[in-house]
C-alpha cells in the first residue's frame, strides 16, 4: 500500500501522457544525463558506485564496515559460501535500517505538515 493518494486517470490525462511520451527522447544535455544517472540515488537501493550512495545519503561507510566486522567476529564464517552469506546478510540489514529511517522521516514529515492519518486514504490496487 502506498503512502500517497494516486491520481485519478481520466481520458484527458491519458491522452496527454501518451502525447508527451511520444515526444520524449531522454536526456540530451550533460546536466540532464547526470540527473538521470543520479536517479537511482533517491533511495540508494540500486546505486552501484561503492560508497557513493552512502556518502550522498549522509551515511558513514565506516559504520557499515564496523557492522560487517562485528557480524564476522560473532559468526566466524568459513571462506566461500558462508562468508558471502554474511556479507549479503549485513548488506540486507543495512538496507532495512535505511528503509526504516526513510519511513520514520516520512512519518515526521507528515506530522510536521499537519496531516492526520484520518485524512489519508490507502490506494486500492486491483487484486488486493
């Protein structure tokens, strides 16, 4: 379930979206291309530039390294599959923490803007 209300699709909106979609050719200028390349950085889940996502999101790569070292010290994985599973486990834990921070930030933003939960209506999706 999304946290924002979904726009109602009318025939006029659909026609405008299709018309605009035919005009789009993607980013052309260097600034536009840089903006498109940074789009994955919005939440950092798929960003591929090493510690770049962490730094851009205000996270400390040293804290990630400390978490990884802590888990390795506690579990003592053997080389190979166990070691890879520990790394994947720490990456997943880090992303879960990131998602929780985003969720908390959104809740604070909503409270500051004066929205009440009674004012929010969940988005209904087909098949749910």
